[in-house]
């Protein structure tokens, strides 16, 4: 019996919808090949873990758990990534656009939108090797933090909920931006879907009390 659980989500727009910031060729390869690979990897690893349980053979447990974290986190982050972007995006969250609560939270957590933008840009652009820059809701202090995620799952504050993610893996930009990761990160701000980020912020706050039982 298959334990396959994860499925590749459809893109919420056409491949070319984010041009000129991200080319249609990159979006197609990124979604159809790379993201699909993480979905398959997560499902394959779940099946291998099920087999290990059935046979009570645990020799590969460390590698399997690492693989599950890698592929599952890749799937989750990419699923957020597609929704975080829109061809009509950019700018910053504003009260008049219905995203004032998010704007206030950013200002409170980072001092200003400009300071937040600078921190997330630097976090994404200076990842060593492959990784992500992430804006996350941290439930212990009920504030926003920036995380610099290596690969897919390293350097994450446990319990934090990602609400805006910048993919800084080379496959996200190299065909178009070559080795100029900084230029890609700067361009990303032109396609941020602040409505989606604001909705994720609201959802993270509402379920935060379920994440932590400690006072």
C-alpha cells in the first residue's frame, strides 16, 4: 500500500506571469522539475520509512530522517513561494490595500519597512551555497523574524511559521541572472504578493496558541 501523501500544487498563474522579473522558462523548470522532485523525494522517503518500520530495520534511519526533512521542507517552502508572488505585486504592505496589520507588525519588529527589506535582502543574498531568506512569525514573542535557511531546513527557529520566502538556490535565477544573486533578490521585491503574505501572517497569529503549550 502506497503511503504517498504529497502532491505538486498547480501554479496560480501562467509560466510567463512574473516576467520580466522571472522568465517563464525558469518558472517552468523550477516548478515542473525541481519542485516535483521534492514531492517525489518526500513520498519515496515516507515509503522507505514505512518499510523500515515493517521490517524493524533501522540501519538507515539517520539518512531517511534527513531526507524527509530536506524534501518535505523543499515542498513546503516552494508551495509558499509560488503563492508569495504575483505579476501585479511589489511595493510594500499598506493600510489602504488592506495589509495595514502586516505593515504595523513589520515596523514594530524591524523598526521600519526599509530596515526589514534590507535584512531580508541580505539574508537571502548572502546564503552560503543553497538556501532561502525567510520572513517568519515567531510564536513565543508574537513577532516577526528573518531567518536565513540553508538548503531547505537548517537554521530555523522551531515553531516559527514562514510567511514570505525568497528562494536563493541557483536554479531559481541562474538562467536569467547568472551569478548575480543580489540582482535577483532585489528584483524579487517587484513581484511580492503582499495580500498573500498578510493572509499568512493573520493565519499564523490565529493558530499560534496551538503551537506552544508552555506559558
